[in-house]
């Protein structure tokens, strides 16, 4: 059985990408901060970002409220299907956390903000996770049952 294909929505993707870019630029301009979600969330942990929790909390709140706002404006919630069980999701989450720790950031920090600043470390990290993602999709859709 092959994995279901994802519906391609170019206008929604363009709008979402533009809003992510705008948020990253505004955060950099007005606060000198990188909009990498792993660093933002990490700064909310006790004893880590005591002095700047307000903007971090606002950023995370915005990320949580935005889907509800879109659903309210569009009149419907998107249908989301996760083709993995709870154990796979926990393992995946732990691996992502490990990867962001080893890679000194996440896809949003490296891919959106770091590459925009022409950071060599971010370009290398982004190439690594994009190639890894492509190989993983190929293996899951064409090689493994």
C-alpha cells in the first residue's frame, strides 16, 4: 500500500511561506532575534530565558491561535490525518528534539533565518535535512513496503 499523496495548494503555501518570512523579518528587525521555534520554545523552559519570556510566549501563542483564526475566516477546520501511531509520534518527536540539539537549531531557524543571513552553518544544516527528507520519502514510498 502506498502512502497517500498530499494535496498541492500553491496559493495557501505561498501565503503561508510569505507570512513565515514576514514574521521572521519583523522579529529580526524589531528584536534582533532569530525565529527558530526550537530556540523560542527552549527559552520558555525554567531557568533558560528568564528575561525574555514575554516575546517567546507571544510567539508561541500566535502559532497556536493562528490556525483557529484561519478556520474562523475560512469557515472550516482542515482535515488532518496522521498515518502513525502514538509510539511513532513520540519517537519522532524525540528524534527531532535530538536533531535540533545536535544541529544547533531547527528547520525554521536554519532554513528561513540562517539561510537568509547566508550562514554557512545554516546552509549546511538545511542541505542535510532536505537531502535526508528526500531520501526518507523515497525509501518510504518506493522501497519499503
